[in-house]
C-alpha cells in the first residue's frame, strides 16, 4: 500500500440548534435514510451513527439532537448530555447553521464546541438564498465569532457541495484501520431503527396536534423466516392524545403504521408485519425510569 492509500477513519459530530437540517445532512452524506426527519424541532433524540466508506477513508458521522435551550425536562436534559458527550469523543465537529439565520440559539451551541477539535462551519440551505451576494457578508459575520478550519455552504436536501464537505473533513481523520465493515451504514440495530421510523411517521401525520411527549417502544421484534414480525407501542401522555393519534375509525393510526411498514421494508430490504398499539404513559418524558427503559442516556 502506498502512502496515498493509507487508511483513515474517524468520528465526525454533526451539531447545531434544532431544525437546521442535521439529520437530512447525515442521510444524504451516507446515501441512506437512517436518521428520521420532520419539520418539528427535536425530532432527533438519540445519538445516531452513520458510516460512509470511500476507498481508504471511513467517515463515521454522529448525528446529535438539536441542543435544547428552552425546556428542561428529563428528556431534554438527556438529549443535551448526548450533544456534550459526543463533542468530547470525536475528531472533527461539523457546526451546522441555516443560511442567513444565526441567533442566540446558534451562539449557545457554538460556545459548546471544544477548542481542541477541528471545527468546520456548514451553512445549510444555501440554495434557498435568492440573492447569492448576501451569502458572503453572512459568512464573514459568523466566521468572526470563531476560527473555523473550513467553511462549506451546502444544500443537504439537494446534495449540493457534499463532496466539498467530505474533502474538507478528510485531512482531520486520523490514520488507522477502519472501525466498521465496508458496507456498514450504521451501528444501530434494526429494532432501534424500526422504532425511529415509526416515531417519524407519528410526527409527520399528526402535524402540530400532538406535543413532543410521544415515544415508541418495540415490544417484539422477531424473524419468521425472512419476515420481520414487529409489535410496537406508541406512548402518549394523555387519553386525549391517544384519541387524536388513532383518528376517526382508526384511519390515522392505520396510515401511520402503513407508511412506517413501507419505510421499514425499504431499509431492511425484506417484508415486515407490523402491529401498532397506542398506550397512555403519563409523565414518561420526565421519568428517569421510563427514559432508561426507552433507551435514552
């Protein structure tokens, strides 16, 4: 192996305030949907690892929850711990902001970035700027707040300039053997991914009708030949939320389950039998016991 072919592998944190497109960026970087997305802030609640192997280089991206500054229940404190712990364990940090938008929430996340790690400023949704001449003054304004090792405007959704971003990251990945297989795309198991897919559909099909205190637990996941049999429970805080989620004659929960099943079959590349129940668990988002049961740190 020549020097130019030496293997490199490292962890890259994707951080930013809620709703700047971190999960969309991760999904498009690795070419597969493993981190759920919606227009609702705080969709991502766990640390999600996405793996991209290109030749001798393996990028291990860590998608983190949007750092929460407004609410302080046990769930949000848990998510904030995921962000801060992830920053201590990576080789490179991608600080994601939205083009033309930088406020005190972005500033609070910026102040969390470790001084001893390379930091790359990723300006997402740059394609939405009608006047491109406004981009340079915006970049100069944010760049004055910290010395960034690179600044890359991108459109995660449309996969613009993602190659440029990967090229900016690569010099900071340490030399060493790859940590995962060449075809691996995540270190999360199918049970976890199934729960996340179902939770995404709850968010997408309920709009703003339900609060964020909704979670999903997979009660059974077993293989029956090539068929995956999955029983899942959607947890809500109140009886009225259960009624809203089920919908008239059960139509809403049926649509949620159908769309979740289709996404699972696409990701798992196999047939899925999915049963979904809705259960009331009052106060789960502020219960340390329930959060541990649901897999929150």
